[in-house]
C-alpha cells in the first residue's frame, strides 16, 4: 500500500467519515486513494476556509473529528481563521497538510513555506511524518491529539513522496477518552455554595445538553441559584420545553448589572466571563470584585455528570426550601404583531423563524449585530440546536452549516447570516449545492458592517466622517445575494416585507433542499 | 494626537498612499482618523486576502509599499496566502494588525490569538508597539523593514488602547535605499563567461525592465549567450519591439532540454532554476550537472546596472565576433485562423488578446493550466506589463489586478483568470466595482482544476476513479460567473465562440470600466 492509502485506512479505521478538501499537486495520491479505500468521503470545497468551518460544524454535531486536507503552507493559511474558531469551540479536527517531497525542500521553490509555523497558532498538536512507515503511526497520533478532551485541532504534515511510497504499518485505532469524573469533595464544596441568587452556575463546553439542563433546573428550583451559559459555546440546545440558562450578554453594560450581586460563580466546563473586546473605561472581567470563582468541572471533566450529582446532593441538603426565589429559565420576549408595511426587523425575523422552525432543526448563527435581538425569540421555537460564534472570526456561519448538514442529513439546517459576514466564505454555497444539502440560508442584508457602527462609538472614536463611513458601508455597490447564491447553484429569493419573509421562510421549511433568502433589513 | 493619528501621519509622511483594509473593533480609531489625517486612502475589501493581493499588485507597479489593515490574528490569517505571494515577489508591504487592548490580553477572550505567530511565516519583520509614544517609531521601523531591498513584508501590531491614547513622536521618514552596485571584479568575471550559447543569463527580480533588456540584447548579440527569465518574477515587461528573455518552462520535461547544454549560468537577481513541485523520478534542480552557477547580482544588488556595464565590457572584449549564433529574443508562435464553430482555445484567447490589448496595458496572469499556451502569443501584443504568479498560492490574480489598477489609473488592466483560481478571492470584484476601476477580467471557464489532471498523472497517481474525479471537477454545479460578477457590481457577459470573445474583448478594450467576460473553454 502507498502512504496515501495507509493514511486513508487509518482515518477510516478511526471512524473519520469526511475529508473536506481543497487539494493540490502534493495531495494527488491521497485523492486517487479515495477510489481504493472506502469509508471516508472526500467533499470538495473551493476555498480552504470552507473546509475548516465544515469540519467544525461536523464535530459540533457529532463530537467526532472530520479531516480537512489543504495544500502546503498558504493553503493551510486560508483555513486558519476557521481553524481558530474550531480551536475556540474545542472540537476535534484532523488537519492534514500536503508538503513538498522531502528532497524538494532543499530548494526555495515558490510554494515553499514553513507549514508547521502556519499551523501552530491554531493547532494544539503539529506532527510531520518523516518516513513512509511513519505515516500510519503519525496519523494515529494526530487523531489521538484531536480527540484529547474536550477536543483539539491537530495537524499532520505529509511530504508528497511519503504519499506515493510503499508503506507498512497502518495506524492504530484510538479510543476516545471519556471525560474525567469530578471528585466527590469538589461536588460537596460546590453544594455548600448553593445558597440562593447570589450564587451563579456558568455552563459551557459540552455541559450544554438536555441531561445537564434537567439537572441544573432542579438545582435552580431547589436552591434559587442563577444559571448562566457561556456566550461562545460550541452548541446550545434551545427551544420551548427546555430549561434555558441565561446567556451572558455581549456588551459589558448589559452583562455587568446582570452579574453585579453575585458572591459565587461556579464554573462548569467554562471560564470566568470576560468581554469580547476591551474598551476605554470599561472592565474586561465581568464578575464583580466580591465574587469568588469555584470550578466544579474543568474543560476536560464531566460537567454533566457533576451537575447530576450536584442536583442529588442539593435535593437532600439543608439548603432546600430556604425560601430563595427560583431565578429560573430564560424566556422568549413577548410576541408583537407587525404589518406588511413594516420593515423586516429583528422582531420580524425572530418571531417568524421561531414560529416556523421545525422540530430538531440546527441553527448556525452568524448574525453579529442583529443576533442579540433575534436569538431570544428562538427560545419559543420548537426544540432545536444552535451553533453559536465561538472564536469570533467572521466567516464561520455558512461553512459550519455545511458541516452540520453532512453530519445530520435528516435535520433541517438554517444558517442565519449577516451580509458582511457571509462575504468571507461565500464559496460554502457551492458545496452546499453540490452535496444537495438541506440548508436554508437567511442573509440579513443591512448593507453595513453594523456592528462597527456600535463599536466605533463604544471605543470612543466619535464623529467619524465620510472617509470612515466608506469603510463601514458595504452598500456601494449593494451585494446582490440572489445572484451570488444562484451563481453557485443555490436557488435564492429576495424579500423586503414581513409577509414576504414569512411566506418564503415557510416554503423553505416545508421543502427539502438548499435555498437562500436575502432579507433586506429596514 | 492619538496613536492612530500618529500611525496614519507616519504612513502619509512616508508616501504610503493606500491602505487596503478590513477593519474590526480594534481598528476603529484608525478608521476614524482617515477623516482627520489625509493623504493615505482607505480602500475597503470584503475579505483580507484581497487586501494583501492588492498591496502586492500596487507594489509591483510602483515599487512602493501600500499598507494593509487587518483585525487580530484570524483576520491576518485570511491575508496570509497572498502575503506569501507578496513575500515571494519580494515587494514591500506594510501589514498593520490591530490587537486587543493590552489589559484585555490577560483574558482568554474569543478572538485572542498569537498575532505574531500568525505573521511570522510570511513576514520578514514583526514588531509590536508597546506604548503610545512607541507607535510612531514602530511604524517607521516597519516601513524601513518593508523597504529593505529588494522589498519585504513587514508587520506592525498595534494594541487598540495605543490607538486611542494620546501619543507624541510621529515616526521618521525612511529613505528607500538604492540597490547596491555590483563590484567591478564580479562584472569582469562574468564577462569572461560570455562565450556563446553554452552560457546562460537568468534575469529575475527588478532586472526585468527595458534598460536591462536593451543591455542583455546587446550582450546576446555580441556574444551568443542565451537569455532566460525567472518564471516567477514580480513584473515582466512584454510585447513586440522588446527583447524578450526565454521564460523557463513550468514542467521539467520542457525545461531540462532547454538548459541541457549549459556550462555556465549567470544569475541576475535570481536563483538557480528549480521545478515548482518535486515529482517521482524527476529532478527538482533544472541545471545540468556540468553547469556552473555564477552570481552577477544578488537580490539586493543592482542587476540592471550590472548588465549595462557587462554589455559595455562585452562589446569591447575578445569574445566579440567569435561566430556564436545569436540565440535572440523569444517570439510569439505563428498565428492561426479560426472559425466561429471552433471552441475557445488557448490560441483563440492568445491571438485575440494579443491583437486587441492596448499599448501599456497591465496583464495579471492567473490562468494556471492554460497560461503556458496563452502567454507566448502576448509577445506579439503591443508593449505591456505582465504580473505573473510569484508564490504559487492561488487567489492572487484578481486582487493583484485591483492593486495595479489603483497604482496606474491611466492604464488598462486585464486579469486573465482561471475559474478555479478566481473562486479563492472573488470578493476582489466588489472593490473593483466600488472603486470604478478600469479592470477587465477574463475568466477561462473550463469547469475543472485542469492543472490537477496533469499533476495527477505526473505524480504517478494513475487510474483515478469517480471519487477522485469529483475532487477535480468544479462543474457540478457549474459556476455562473456572469451572476457572480454582477452580484458584486461588475457587468459581465458569457461567450462561447471565438467571434463572441473577440467582439466582447474588443468592446471591453475600447471602453473604460470594470467588466468581466466568462469565456467558456471548449
């Protein structure tokens, strides 16, 4: 077998089902091997950032790594932004990079670059295969690194000549390690802190799931503690009938009062909350000075199990029934009626989507400025999963939707995408069309980097003039998302009124297949 | 003044005319400063790779650095591929990256990343400003590094709080250093090697210009030496009436026989030629074993001046008239006639473009597989400049055209772009439309990564089947370049016959403005 075949066999043996790829010359033997070694499907993406975001979306839905395949240092470079997001999501990704033949590295050829240096800023593990017989073991080591709890980006660099050489020794099968159980003393210490609304529980990582939500609902009901969730979690089960932690707001003005009276914050697979950016005369750290932080479960630990045990302890403890109010689940805002002459607003989007979203849908959120207004309405939708922004690098929404749709072919995927954000990786639409995925993209077209309007003022850069305005507006020329989408094979429609949006969104929910709705925001 | 104003003032004082930007929160004060400090124009790009490629194109045409402005590590990440190309072009680029406020770096916020590590693989110089008063000096140091001969990518990282703080001390004005003159002994030694067709001269870097071509034409005529050019040079003056060095072919099968009888290769701002990729049973190094390499001028030296002096020496030397044949200038292939029923082929494109290209046009070439067939015809066009692939990372063609058009507003720019390549940075079209640039893009639509068909066979990965085929074809679905272009404001048309192409290309050459022609390749 060739090194390329060994590599593919090792991926297949380890349950890696998909390889999102944008191959070049160095990867031709890997591509050719797809027809001889079955079980890992190649999915072509026209830009490497799409590969990385798709692997992220796949991993968020399955907990399993997908592979990505990119070409030399600069090809990997195009994937870094979304690998950063995957790294911050703490999901497993196996990033395979083709390198020049070993002998070719002696020459300064045009594409020569330090691949390892490209990989390191986003990759917890980087390994270069050194000999043909090293390909299998190196692949297994990379998969093991990707699976290290809670999940990591791991990079494997394969010189081209190793791919075409005869190789022995397929890599071993790696068992995904179960998260560590939390010590009983730690749970007892946490239980002692459950003394009402001045104690918070902050859930993150994999602890955002129904089992954990049931446990934490019981804890909140019994003890009156308040329950929060990490804003930048990889996956958030949402919708009516579920207990919902309160999401910590994006801006410090909203977050600080919410957290102001806390004396204890108990962390579950999360970290003490901080702002997204630093601002003049405003703190980055969001907890009040008096608040003590206690880690119930670290990122590599079983936070869900810990909360279930904590719930049992709380039910039997002296704290029960001490009269603290139940802070409870987060709720959707009240609905409002709107007329056909109204503009398409956050409320129109939120209420309409909440009303029509089918059970078990997956929502990839990259709405940016409109997100905080739209998302609360989805608490009233049928049960669904949200895939939030994690690392904050723009351009993840469409690729994550693509990966989620391949991971869950029987679930409707809805990408809620800003028009500015969608322009970083629009190539995802082509792969969505090719793979005939059930992905409905809603473009929130406000023709601006609206978040920068807000941030411009927040950073104290008041009074900007026409030259700065040109850097914030993306409306000269307007991007025609209908043509852009159709150019890559995804049927599309533009809507400008609440009724048009509702009609098109309903149709998209009722039929299977890729579709894009450009919603012009009033 | 704020740090942001100091930074902008330092750029303006150093003649940096353009900043290609995709800003975020950390850069808001820089954006706001555009209205208070004039002389450096902000040009908004919707993706960071467009910023980097545009700065490359600008620098190739002017020899001067433009600035790019990106947002934190992942924003820079999106620019790395085209910064790699700029690095290999050895052009000056000032890459400015906004960082979190210094105090915010204590927290692991979503967008936190090691910006310096992102920058290093493509940047010869990386500097982080440490205090408000350090912004000006740090900017000047970065500009000086960018201008270090022959030109470098230099990175300046600016924490957001330095941008909004009061700062003193604008940076100094950096004088671009002239390239070093070559020692007379070196020129004498080179002259002794000018003994006919077994000696080659290989021109690269800035030595591809009319002065150098005139000198080298005299040397070739006098001594019979053969003149070659680096395939991956940043700028190539071409067209009839110019002496044209022979471009070293892409594939070793063509390059090796061309170079086989050389006994000496004299390098001028170039390196000994190597293949683009390493292949099984084929050398990377292209010069024959007996060939000795002599460096007349290194990359930081004045190769043009050296060749002028060498020409004088050769004219007066004993070698004159020893009967060696004049290997001469490269010439265009003979024209062929084609009928309206013929498909659009490389000959159709090459002959039509050569016949219609206006004097002094600029041609950005990212044709990839069709390039070697199309480009030789342009030797018969009116005088023009070609901007070739340099670092080999795909996605430079449209951004480089954008930057060249801003650098040279009175010259027609033609981007010859493959359909695969164009999909890495299609967002360049939006900025071309917004800036109302005179850029005509020709998309060579063969619906495949055709180069990979060739490379698949060359690397010995024969016999690929339907799964591999899916990774090479980009025709399911076909990309509709007319809609894609129009979606971003560039009028477009599709052509399928030689006559249609000629008519549309003629119209585009005769009218000013952005336009795209999708040429469906038969």
